[in-house]
C-alpha cells in the first residue's frame, strides 16, 4: 500500500490548487488530485481540459497543468492535441 501524501498545503478552502509543489512526490499527488476531476472513458477537447484545469487551480497556468498531466501519464492525448482522455483509475498517493 502506498503512503498517502498530504496535499492540503497546496489547496485553498475551495479545494483549488494554489501552487504546484517543487518536490516530485507531492507534485505527483497534486496532479493525481487534479486528474480525479476527469472522468474515465470520456474524450475531452483541449478546450475542455483547459476549462477543468482552470476551474481547479488559482495560479493562472492551465498550460503547465495540462502538460504535467500528460507527461505523468494521468491524461493521454492524440499527437495533434485534438483529443484527451483519462488513463488512470484512482489516486493512490493523494490524500487531503
């Protein structure tokens, strides 16, 4: 069983991400939390991904969140960026 990593220091009272941690384990836990806002077996456009990211963070950089989700295999995408979909099933390391 993986140890839960507390992410509350990186969330505001509404549960929005206020910053991405610099350390890898907490960073991944925050990204897993954000990935939990996407539904499995659902295809998203880039605009929809941006809207979800914008809804769940406060620092105004949905580009880095989208890229990090893809780079960490939490979202997958077509090579041309036309479609995105969720590639994980639960958040084993993110704990509030």
